[in-house]
C-alpha cells in the first residue's frame, strides 16, 4: 500500500522513498484490532459483491424465465442487506478506532523523539513548524491508517475470489475486467512522484503558515508597539494563499485522476456487456445468468477503483509521513548507558576533562580542562561565543563531548562520567537554569513543582521565601502562558526557585540572573550560599563574578586562566581584565 510512495526518486521536492512503509510497524501494537478491521473490510466488500450479484441473478431469472424470486432468495437478499449495513458500520468504527489509537501512540513517539534529540534538532526550528509535525502531520496520517491498509488487503482478496469465479463461469468476461483492473491498480504508481511532490508542497506550506501564526500570536504586543501588524497580516495572508494554491493543485490533479478512473469503469462496463452478450449468443452463458455474471464482473472492479483512489491520496501523504518518521526515529544525542552507575550520596564536584566539542564546524571547545570542587561556586567568564553555554549544556548532558569526559566528583570515590549515569538520576543531581526559562500555563505553584512534584509544602514555602518569589504573587496565581504576565526578573526568580526545589547537588546558572537588578541579584546570591551544592555561574555582571569562590576565563575554546578575583584582577593583562573591559561596572 505504501509502495506507491516508494517508486519516486527522492529530490529536493519529493520526500524519501519508503516514508509510508516505515510507519506500518506502528500497527504492530494493535494486531488484534488490525485483524478485526481487515476481517470487517473483507466482509463489507464481499457482502456487497454477493448482494449485487444475487440481485442481478434474481432480476435476470424473473425477466427471462418469468419466475418470481423464492422465499429463500428474498431471505438471502435481506440478510445480505443487513450484513452489508452492519459490516459497513463495523468496518468504519474499527478502522477509525484503530487509526486514532495509532495516532495517539505516534504523537507520544514524536514528542519522545524531539525530546530525545533536543536541543540540536529543535534548535533553529520554529515552534509552529514543530507543532505542525506533532499535530497536523500526525493527524493527516489518519487517512492512511483508517482508509488504506485494511481496505487494500480486502480489495485484493475480493478481486482474486471474484476473478476466480468469473473464470469458472465465463472466462471471456475476464478479458474485459483484467485490463481495466490492471490500469486502475497502476494509475497511482504512474503519478507517484508528482503526487508526492504536490503533497510535500502542501505540507511545507501548512507548516510555514503554522510557524508564522504562532510567531505572530507570541509577538503580538511587539507588532502592535512597532506598527508592524499590517505587514504581518499581509505575510499571513500570503502564507494562506500559498496553502490554498498547493491544496488546489492537489485537488485538481485528484479530480483528473477520478475522471480517469470513472472513464476506465465505463470502458469496463461496455466491455463486460459486450462480452456477456457475445457469450449468450454463442450459447456459453445462459440468459438468466448473464446479468449476474455482468454484475459480478463490475462489482469486483468497485473495490479496485476505490483502492486506487485511496492509494493515490496516500501517496500525497508521503511528506507528512517523512516528517513524522524523522521525528520518531531521531537519534539520541545522549544515549542512555547500557549499565548505569549510581551516584554516591553527598556533595558532588564537576570536572571537564580534555573536552572537545563542536556543532558541525570547527571546535567550540578545544581541550577544556576545568575542575570545580564540591560545594564551590565557580564563575565562568568569556566573550560571547567563547563556549560558556556549551559547557553548561555538556554539564547537563544535552550533548556528549566528541572527546574527553564530563565527570561528577564525589567527596569520596572515583569520578563518574555523566554518560554512565541514568537520565533520571542525572536530572536529580544536576540542574540547569538558562537565561530564558519558559513557564507553563498554570499556577505559580504548579510551575514550581514541575521540577519536584513530591516536594512538601514546607520545602516549597522555604524555597519561595529564599528566592523572593513570595513577593511576586500568591502561589495559586495563574502565571499565563510562557509567563507572559510576569517580568523578566520575576520569571528568573521562579526559574531559580523551581531548580532549587529539586535540591540538586550541582546547579548550573547560564546567565539566569541577567534580568535581575543589583539588589535582586545580591539576594539570590545569598540564597545560593545556603547548602553545600556546587554552583557554576555563567555571568556578565561584575558583582556576580566577584562573589564566586573561583573564576575561570574561557578563550578560544580553552581555559585561559583560573583563580580568585583578587589573583586575576591583580595580574596585568590577565584574560579576566580583558573580559571585564566589556562588562559594565
């Protein structure tokens, strides 16, 4: 069924072959329902063929031989009508139930794939585009699972059985049926490349419209403030026209394909009638059986024509299938360890040992050697682009270094490579707070408990007080989507409180206090002094750097120097002084 999508050669406008076929294993988790759906589709199509054939034979017998239908015939016709109605309903119910169960599982797998490969696969992609993959592309595959798989299998079975019966009744009727059936089956393959390309343009246009719409909603205040709303509306209108043109192109070609299928059916009707008439004239077929044989020949073509239509539409879904398949099969940038090691209790230090890392070009970190003792606060300083955030992301294991190791150092015992620690344990031990930490729609308390759902009320109250969140709003206050109702400084306090609530042993702050004023920064610094956690601070504020126990300066992918504030600032021409020259007092 997906093989039609597999006949095109991939290029810039056509998704890779096998995109639909790669999603067939999603049915494996629903084998019983898949079998029931196929059985219902077979009964539905088979009962229609039997009903049409028996009705035609009944009419032919009544007209030619003058015999009224027997009670058994009437009963059989009534039973077939009832079976046809029930199996049609049952097939629709089962096929859509199956499809939506598969789609529900696919959405979870798409999210898992995005999470597994984040942040690399997510970085640079617009949120609306990601939403289009997670929602619209997955939803588009409903047709493939509900109207293609079981129906194709049933159509093939019904046609094979009907053709075999025709061959025993009157082989000449097959000469009119087989060529048309072959053309109907081949039609979706003939334009597979064009259909896939048109489907790809539609999916790309829909994703672009989704991305622009999400950005417009998110930036509505800025657009209004700068008088750019009218231009944005024109852009959205153009995106809508692009979607319309792509959809019209698909609909136009589908209308042409439908007309071709109808023409082939008409040719089949003429051929079957002519063959049946010739057979009756030659005495090979009784006149009363001629209508039944004709009806049988045309009835078995019905499922073939419907399958050709479904297959044609499925080919156009290859782009959606390719996007979903890529998300589902996204490789893990930080694969789980085969045999996880447990971290010992107590404080943890961190160490970057000869770490090299790059994003595909030259190395961002080139042999970084840095150790932070347990309970120590280290300020990591450097120019923009020096690799400070990269160090933070490696500590949180968003990526793994290409060379070297990122280690957690217990007070007693051997260092533990973060690649040997399970993800759940690593997240409990190491917390990263970025400069822009989004909040979720819900109350303030719900956002705080995100990191530690099991935290008791006393711990929540203490953390809220330490970080000054209690001065923002009551904990049952809705914060708005992405924290839109809060200032940058308030969001920074909440983000830090959320991280502290999880009681991490290593805290990494990636310019997370940039939105705070000096007083707020000082209060948060005092809160961070409590406990024996290890803290790595990436900052561009002199006061924050001065408060650190030690300072490391990153230049050209390496640690240029390391020491205390007094040691480094008192050294003429030091790397820290060069960095401080660009930092306001």
